[in-house]
C-alpha cells in the first residue's frame, strides 16, 4: 500500500535545510544592503596604498628633475589657504619638483587623494571658468602658462616658462607615469553625469563633498541647508539659456527618504524668504546667500528625482527653470565603471521571503515526486507482477512460523 511517511520525512528534511540556509540568505542581504548604501552615498574614501615611490618621475619626455623634490603628508604644504578643502576631498600626500630641459623650465605640483572622486573634485575646485579645456589624463584645463589635469587619484599643476605645441603631448606622457589606482579607487563620481548637456558651461562645473569646498567654489545654497552630515555630494554648473543665465545645483543623498526631507527643507527656505519675512531661527541657520538674493524669484525652484535634489537659481524665467529641472532624472541603472541600484529595505525582506518560499516549493515538489515514486510506483509494480501470475516476490515477504512442531 502507499506509504506517505517517506514524503513526510523528505518534507521535514527540506524544511530543516531551508532553516539552515536562511541565515546565509540574511547575511547576504545585509552585505548587499551595506554595499548599496556605500555606492549610493557620497563616495567614501578608501585608504590609499602605502607609497613605495614618489608621485613624480625623475624623467619624462626629455624633462629631467632638478634637485630634490619636496614631499609632505600635510595638506597645508600643498595649499595652506585651502587645506581644509583638500582634506574634504581625501588628501593623502603632496609632492613638488622642478624640471629642466635645455634652457626651459617646468614646475610640477602633484597631490594624491584616496580615490578618483577626490582628484576630480579638487580639479574642479582649482579650475577657473576662463581656462580652456585640454585632452590630458581624465581631464585638463590651461590658461596660457599653467596646465591643470587629473588622472587616477592624482591632481597635477604644471607651470611652464614657455608653452610649445608639444607641451600637451609631454604632459600626456607624464600622466602615464603617475601612480595607477587600484580597483574602484579609479572610479570617478557619477553625479556630474546628471547635468543636462544643453546650454551647459562645461568649465563652470564644480563638485564638492564637504561644506568648506562647497562654499569656496561658489555654492548657491547655505551649506547647513545642504546638510553634508548626511553624506551629501553636490555638483553645480552654470547654464546660458536663451532667456536667462543661472545655476543648476544637484545634490545626491544616500536614500530618497533623505532627499525628500531636504527637498521640503529647501522649498520651505525659499517660501519663507520669498515671503519677505523668514523666521529669525531660519535666517540664523540658513542665511539668504548673495547668489539667491540676486536671483529672479521665479527661478528659485526645487525638484526631487530619487535620491537627487535639483535646484535652479539665477536670472532664469519660470519656464526655463522648470524645463531645466525636468531634464534631471535619476536612472538606477546608470553605470560608470560599476552598476548600482537603490533597493529599499522592504524590497530586500520581500526578496528573502520569496527566495525561501521558492526553495521550500522546490523541496516540496521533490518530496512529492519521491513519495509517489517510492510508494505508488512500488504498488503499481506489484500489481503488474500479480497480473502476470508471478507472486513469488509478494510471498517471499511473509515469514511463516511452524508452531505445531
């Protein structure tokens, strides 16, 4: 007859297996949660590898280092006035050296950061809007005798006594001699990619991950309103539209919930000042900046898209500001060296439950199939043998005791 005990035993084994696998799924989900938050949030600084050699080579493209280079791990040695900003970008070390070739001279300053985010941010911090773009390393700009470029995790400031048509090519050779980043240290920030390209003044793009650099690079909003304590990263840029000139500010936060909170705070800030009478507490915490005071009230708009908060200011008309804001759209699959996608905690729990249920269903199906095979199949086999007149196997299963003896 059919024996359900086999199926029951298999179901019990399957359930115990799922219970043993559940901690592994939970640990994997926690790991994915931490990874996603690290990727969505403002890029955290990874410790730079221990330096085994100097930042600058002794020779490159015919240039020869003259004298002993200057080394320092103190940001004040690189820039005493903006040392705090360098620290926000993740400063690690600095080196300066003089080079000669024939009768020409070249002064190089190199600053290394923990990752490409810091190098790119410092590049935008020191770059001026009147500089011309150049193709050196990951990005470059020059203003006559000075060339500023970044590559990997290093920012280089080069000053020639005489620029030649080959100067850019020579600095490209230098870029290949700089220390190369390891792993994701060489991945630049993704936030600048959200800037709409139409009417963008590319040389005005500024990227900041701290209040000091944000304020000194012409940030429109008060730093306290941006709230860098919540791992915010900010990119600002000028736009020269047909009906106005202004600034677009895009702030990236770790989660949409934080972005929603900051969107409401910024809108309240605009509304209170726009009414002509902000509260004393609000004014004390977030003073009306000159850039906002000089803006057209109709241009002061804010819009959220996912974890991004976009703000317009300047002389834009209301329509131009709204059109610019509508072009800022968060894309979860946007990649630059790696792919990231925001997943809420509720969705993660649901994924775990569905995965466990899927495993239970698979093991249950296996148990049912095994039960029918071991039970029903055996009965069917016996019936087929009995129909053929062979009952030897069934008779052999009975033990007879001759109690009469």
